[in-house]
């Protein structure tokens, strides 16, 4: 095999497939990237058996063939080439000795037989949806923080993707909160409901360019999901089982509704957390009255009080939250002004917009009202 | 005590004195910053008993007094104030309860008695030199990497500062290399010779603005060194003892002299180190002939070969180095073209300029010539 690339093209391709190369594994072949130039295209593949990524790279095939190269070495050698326009030449002999030439340096490393490498599984492409790269990236970033990957309940480590006609609903939850994004698609599609592993989604959001003009096609099969965009396909196993019934946890009743400037509210809470060290479960108390909300936090380091201007309808309320959960939701919302709906100090609060494009349910925490 | 600051002024002051606040200590008062507004100036002080930093901060004194505040909390609270122009108010009562007000938030933390805090020692100011902040910062950065702070020989953890008339010589060394910078001062000064702890120098180089127009004054006493610049003084203990006699290790004899493009040489060596993991002592072999230098490195991961154009006078030579030592020196030299002087594969090589503004001595390593 003998191939020639522009530095930028090969480095970019490696960066994409590296997302599926496990950092630790007992199967050393998985630490490799497969370079397949046996046909008239050059394809790189990384595959950790749960998640597989394949991407097409621009380059010249001087001699057909395929080889698996240690991903880390291959990536570092090509990245270190100083100039973007330098040519990188990769050549392997029958003994799989591989030479990587770039600028004035020649590297010799031992490759492995491409046949040892496990290809990405074949997926039927009938059920699918299409959305923009921008939207998919955004939807993932706005929900991924509330998965719970280490929970004994596997489904908490994934996100629900539910399609109904022209609606895509994405849901993640841990024991304390639920994050929901509703997206209107351009077309109507066949209904479907799958649970996608959080790791897959977080790697995809890193690869996606975030371009609003470019599209992603998502294909669903019974055990797998396939994302296709640009020159890349990402295939992941699904999490088996039926997802939590979240509809019964959602409610549109409320006793108190308030609107507040998101940035100011977020800044205040972040400032309050200075007084908390990790694993230190101090609640942030919100005292909501007519035009102001008072924030209070007490810890062994000291106390903080802050006042925020709000618009309120309904009853006054005093309620406590884990400040981290509020911060996570407030950081990903883009609205300048947000609405918060509360029932009582024991019931979940909802941060959501009028159209319910986003819904963040957060459970309050108990606090000792006497000590506030 | 009641003081008022612009956010920027107080944050900047805290950042400076924080460099002398130890991250771990058994004396909890050392984890504090002293705010002293008992006179007509506001001074912040951090002091870990080896290194003390005091800086003057612009602000309004509404009520005189002094207090010691937990450095980490104090720093985080002021840094979190969103706007640069916000006013920060600090107020302490007789019980040392301290209130920090900024924007819409009020923090209450417990302060400590300023009298518990250890002031920076008083230093006689007769022996001194003056140089630009830029030069001092540069000189430290160009030598600090070859100290050996964990060596049983304490002097290896410091740097020699030697003044002779209008010459300042700064030297650092570990068991494998020596770094020397010679600086010509504007005036003639009294001769002196002290060993300054590496930690002091590295903290100072972080605080120094690097302005060529601004000066630093360095005062020498028998046990201390004092740096004075802008509104700040830094006082450090010296390392006791007599520094290594390095003159007998320096030699101007050579059998081979070569000049090479610094950037290209550095890039090549850095690329070669891809094949080395930490603690993996593989030498980089240089094979110097008339117009080219070949670089070779072999490891369990593979091999690299590279060719560089050079100018050479004298004998051909094959010599091995720890690539890290070459990288450290090449990174801090600013010349585009550098000169390297070698005697034989067992004797130190010297990288230096004609005027000997910088001299980097590096010991070669043994290698098995048969395996190259």
C-alpha cells in the first residue's frame, strides 16, 4: 500500500475516527486505526465495538492495500508535521512495516494486518430522519449533562430519541432532574423510539461542525443507530429496554410563576458556589416574593445573600435547590429571560419556554427553614 | 475596617500576593492574605515564610484597620464579580466578621486577626542592581528549566546570581547540564554572589509584566533578596552555601562546530520524541558530516530518521543526547541560527552565541554505536 495526503486532510480524518478508539482496552487491535485503500477511496475506521466511526479522506492512492496502525502514534506523527500543506506519504510492505514520510523526517513503525480489524456493522437504511448539524449538536449539548452514566440503571446512561411525525423529542434524566428538547423536523417520518448511549452522543457533538446549512441523516435499526454527515458515518449500539415514562412526571399546574434574567441568575448562583466544596451538599434557598427573589447559601466557609429583580405571578414561595442542577440548566438555555414554574417546596420546578422547545424539571431539596 | 475598591484593582493585587500563599501548610494563618489599611495606604501581603510578597492596591479607606482573610475564598469572591468596573466593598467588625459586597451579592466570611500574620522581614537596602522587567523575566525563563529542586544538594534547587561591575551572570544546573545567561547592566555595582531559590524566581517571572521600559531593583542582604517593581516587593530567603565552581567545566576548545536553523532542529527533535514514553531513556543520535546532520532515534515503538542542512567546520562526529535537554535549551534561545560546539562523544557540547550572552552546556549520553 502507498498513499499520499495533504497534512490537513489526514490529520482531520484521524481526529474524527480517534473518537471511537478506546483509551484502554484488552484487545490491542482496537487501539489501531484501519486505513483501507483497497477500493478507489481511502477510508479510515476506528471501532471500540460499541461505537464505530468511518470517514473518507482525500488523498492519492499510489498502491492499493490496507493496514491497521497504532492510533496514538499515527495521530501524533501526522500532527507534528509543521506546515499545513506538507505532503504525508504512508507506505507499507508485505511484512506490514510502515514508513511515514513528512518533510525531512521518516518514521518506521510496525503496522498490523487490516484483516484483524472489525468492520463497522452493516445497517439497513430505511427508517431515518434528517436535521441540521447545528440542531443535533445543540440538542445534545442541551441535554447530555443530566444523564447518569454510572447508574445501575443502564437507561440513565443514554438519551431517549423519540420521533413522531415531524417531532423529535430528546430526553435525558438522572434521579433528580429531567431535560427535554423538542425539535420540529422539516418532514414527517415513521414513528420510532430508541435509547442512544451518552458516550456516542457526546463524541458526535465533538465531531459535528455545527453548520446550520449542513445536514445529518440519522438511521434507526432495531439494535443500532447510524449518523451520516459530511464524509463520515458513526454507528452505535442502542441501549436495550423501555425508557422511563416521563409524561406522568410532567405537569403544567403551578402556584408560582416567575421570570428572571438568565445571565444574572446564573452569575449569582455561580458566585454562591464559591462557598461550597465538592460533595458538600448545601442547598441554595430561593425566597420568592413580589418583585424580588432572594438567594441564600450558608456553609462552613461563610454565607452569601443576593437579590434579583423578577416578575412574579401567584404565591410567594421559599424553596431549596442543589445549585449545580440550576447551573447546568441555565448554562445551556439561550433565552435572555426565562420562566420558572413552581408548585410547592416539595414538588419539582420547571424551567421551560412557552412553546416547550425545552423543559428542565428539577427536584427541590429539603432544608431547615429555621436556620435560613 | 472598611475599604472600597474597583474590581480590577483588588483582583490584580490578590493575584500578585497569592503567589506567596502556600497551597498546603500546617499553619493556617499562612493560607490568608493580610489586608493592612492601618496607615494611609492599602497593602496586601502573602507570606509562606520562605517567600513574602507585598503589594499596594488603589482603593478608598473609609475606616482604618487590618484583617487576614482566607486567600482562596477572598480571591474567588472578587474574581467572580462580573464587571471590571464594579465596586467591591470590604468591611470587618470587632469580631472580625467580614462582609464583602459586590453587585447584588453580599458574602459573610470569618476573618482573622491581622496581628497573627507574620510580616515580611525588614531588609537593608544598600547593595543592589537595577535592570528592566523584561530582561529579568527573560533571564529567569531561559535558565529555570535546568534547576533540580528535588535534589539532595539544595544548591541545585536555586540559581546563582553573580554581579561583577556591570555584569550579571545567572546560572542554573542539574547533574547533566548547565544554563548560563550573561547580562550587561547599565551601571557598575558592588560585587555580590547569592543563590536564589527556584520557586522564588519562577513566581517572580509570573508576576513581572515583561515591560522593557519598567525597571526592577534587586537588593541583596546576607540572608535575603528583595525585588522591588511597580507597587510590589518580593522578599525571599537565600540558599546558604557556596555555589558550584562552574568555570572549570567550561571550555572554549572544540573539534566540531556546526550552525543549524534552531526552529528546524527543534521541530525535528520534538517529532522524534513521539516515539518515547516518559522515563524511557532513548538517546537521540546526531551524525554530523559536512553539510548535513542526520538525527536518529530508535525505540520499541519504531524508529525515526531525519536530515538537516548544517554548516560545519572541523571533524565529523556521531554523538548521543537525551532529547529533552536539547529541547529545553532550543525552546528558550531566540536566535534563528545557533552554533553548537563539540569535542568528542564523551565530552559536553556547548550551545552558545559569539558574545556568550547565553551558554548551554549539555552532557552527551552513551549509546550502542553498533545498533544505530
